[in-house]
C-alpha cells in the first residue's frame, strides 16, 4: 500500500473538503480524517482504487479546484470515480459523519414476527384480497 | 495423466440451488453422489454486511460481476458484445450466497406463453405439475411470508411468519392501496424465527453481500449439510474442463476437473447432472468435444448456448419527506406486485414484469443517486457536490424506497453463449463469450413499467422520483441456453432435464428453462429441480447409465 506524504495528504484534503465541506451540523471531510487514517483504511479495504486515486491527486494540485475536478470528471472517469469513492467511503465509515446524518449503521433492529402488522389491522391487505385473483389460469390448456 | 477417483452413482457439477436440491434428494434415496464446485466454502463471518466497510467491499471483493471481482476462482466472460453484464458467484452455494432471497414463483401463464400470447414456446409441463414441488422446496428454504396472495392460485402456507415490511414497505404499499393496485407482503427465502438451523433474518439489509447472520437461505448453510449425513461428497475448488463421453458406449462416464492445487483429475459416474448456470453449463458442454459431438456435447440440435435470456431490470426510486429508515432490510423484497404481470397488447408489448419493493440501502448507495455519468452531458460537479451533496444526503438517504422491476425476456437464438477464441480462466480452460442484445419488446416493457412505478411512488407521496432504466450490471438471472422441449430438433433436453442425445446426461439448472417469466427464478428453479430429481429417483432403474 502506498505511503502518502504529508503534502499529498494536504492536497487530497483540499479536494475532499471541496467535495464534502462542513454544512449545518455536518463535518467537513478533513475534520473526520478522510485524508489521514480514513484514507489508509479505505485503501486497505479497496487496494484496487489506489492507482486511479493517485492519478486523481497527481492531476489536481489544488490550485483551481473547481477547474481541476471538473476536468478530471470529464476526462478521466476512473480517477474521478476513485476519488469520490475514497472520499464518500471514508467519510461515511466514521462515527462522526454517521451521527450527523442519523445513520446507525446496518444494525439489527429487534422485531416481533408474531405481531399483527398495521396493513392487516387497517384493512389494506383485505382490500387486495377483496379484488380477487389477478392471474390467468391455464388448467384449460393442459 | 488425470487421476481417476472412485465411480459415483451420480456426479453433479455446480452447487447452487438446483445442485443442492438434487444432491439432497438423490443422497437421501441412497445414491452415491459427488458434487464438483469450482468455488470454495464461504464463512458467514467473512461476509461484510455487519461491518462498516460493507459497501466499499461490495464494489470489488463482493461485487456480483465475476469480471469485476476478478478472483482466481472466477472465470472471465467476454461481454464486449453484450448489453448486460452477467452476475454470479463462484462458491459452494453458487450465486445463492449473494442472492437477495426474493422468492417469486412463476405464474401459471409463464408455462404457456405460446398458447396464451403466441410468442416463444410452451413448457413441456405446466404450473400445476410444479406446484407440489414448489410447496416442498418452500419448506426446505425456511421461507417467510403471508398466505393468500391473489396473484397466485391457492397453495399451502409458509413455515415461518412474515418479516416486517418496515416503513419503506409500508410507504410503497400505501401508494398501491390508493391506486387500487395489487401488492402483497414480500415472500422471502429467509426465516423470521430460528428454523432448520438458520437464524432469523436480522433485517440488516445486506443480503446481496452475503448474510453474516446465516439467516438467508443458501445451499451451503442447509442442504449440503443435510446431504453430507447421507454420504454426499463435496469437492470444492474443482473446475471442470470437460465431460467425458465414450463414443463406444454412447454415454457420458464422468468429468475431468482441475483441483485447487492445479492437478488434473477425473471423477467417474454413472449419471452426470449439470447445475453450473446458463453460462457455465453451455461453456462446459461446448468445451466437451468428441467424434460424435464435434460442436459440443449433447448439441445435435445446435441449440447449446442459444436462447440466452437475462431479465431486463430497471429501478424506480421514490424520495420521501419522512425518514423511512430505509437502510433496514431485508434486501429480500419488502412487498411486491403482480399488477402488470400478464399480457395486455394495448401496451405495445407482450408479457410483463414483477416489481419488488425494497429499501434504498446504505449511504454509499446514495452516491448512486448522483453517479459519475451525469457529468457526461456538460453538467458541473458543483451541481452535485459541496453543499449540494449534503442536501442530497439529507433529502434522500434513509428517505428512499424503490421498486426493482424484473421483466420477461423472450428467447432469441441470436442471444447466445460461445467459447471465446482467446480468453481462458486461471487454469487455462477456454472461457465464454456472450452475445446479447436487449430486445425492443424488453425496452417497451421497461418504459411502461417505469411509468407505472413512478405513478405509484407519486400516489405514495414521494416528493421526487428517479428512474434507472435497464442497468448494464443487472444480469442476475441467466436462463435458457439448453432448453427443455418435446422435439429434439428444437430443444436440448426432454421434460425431465435429460439430454435428447445422451440418456445419462441431465441438466437441472436455469439453462433448461424454455422461457424466463418476469420474476426472480430461484423458487421455480428449485421446484423444477425437485421435480426432476424426484423423477430420477423414481426412474433410476430405467435410466440407461454409463
């Protein structure tokens, strides 16, 4: 796995914050470490993204971010996809970002399989039954 | 020189749902059965669904397309001339390790499309002959659901209660209710209570990356463990290079395979049953040439590899004001509808589609609402990133329900599987190429259904909708490449999945389906395999073996 220099991480941080800035109570990309430990974590999980990601940051030095990223999106789709996947993937794995968007993760909510569902008690399912069968029978063809 | 192991009564090639049902029934009947599976065993603990990185891993290691995963156990497929990318998994349990668990039996009309609609071909048997086998396999897969769906003829109930449909399913149902359209709580191959060694569905919503709860049914969890008690032998990591045909006997006698260590071996058997999916099965047959079958085994009709069907698949998403917690599952269907399933020629196409109501998924799925492709039309990234990305997440993530539309694909001989001239797998075995074009009927079908699905979303109160018509990476259901029929010139197999050409060669996977219906096929796949295996057990003494 690549070792990114502080300068490379700083450049990527600028790009990441342009894609995901702070907004209302939601943190910016760099404030949850997208360019630090989360970059390493994402590329540990997805080493296949590394080459295209490196191409993206090499091509976008952060002088005119809007111009650089728009050009990247149009001219090197793989690099653009790697950049946005690394950024959103890293961001949404952090506890801070998940808390800010109200996402508990793929947890297992408790449920009672024997509880009568609302669509039964309010009559919705009965209305489907009352309309009767909708399939075409074929017994006459056998 | 290949090493030959002891002869078995039956050799099964492929360990997905059809192979698993077959192995269970035949071993219980006292036959010695060996299954060769190109993939290896997965441990549910390795599935990413309960880990933070699950969506990132789903983009590569757990991607459903073998061409994307590119693992040593996958075989490459040349798809340069295909509109659709085929999806599958190489593992004990086959693609059912990563299926969504949607249990949608075919309808009576699906077996009679020539008689009813004047298209394609009728099946050599009908729905009512399959029904008792369907009821049997619904118990095997520990299904959960609600009895009494007026979309189907009356049938027995399901072994475990309905899994909650959640806020997203309820929202979709409300839209259908307002329009007076058919809907029904989702029937899934996963129990809601502990059942037959499977855990209850935990509603994590990550079925399609493997079920870390060991709840969703897959062959490795249940049937192969049961079959082992009766002496079934699974050889994992065994990649079949060819089926052995004896020109003197006019019978198949086994298969040559490459084991995990790269050694060439033989497994001899009195009967060979292919269950390797509608690309893998014709690949093996076309790679198995002999003096009598220079164009591939069991191919006197010239139809091996022909009539490849892949259901046209579209998504319609509704984005709602309310928080639907739409990351919860199951990814098995929450609800479904058959409202527009049957043919109405006034719509401008024949046959129809089933819609499966599902949740919007995890946060990276929300990135899919933006996508990369939007920038190809002179848009600017700022339209979707920066503050607009936060606004998109705020308005759509957790607030999206979707209809997954599975339409019927009619068979066409020009849609086919061939052997690629150059491509090989990691063992050097020639790899397949598929040639597939989406038909005009399929395009019209998807357009019509997408419009109706949008109407239902709007009736449910969606503040906006998004449509993803005919996605390329949507070849979940592969069918038709060695089809059954009564005429040996027009089909490869008879009604029991037995080769017209070779009496001890059978095919029980989706390759055998003459038509594909407009529904997820696993329920009918397993029911038909149950029928065929039951027949084989009953007629075993009469089968002309090697």
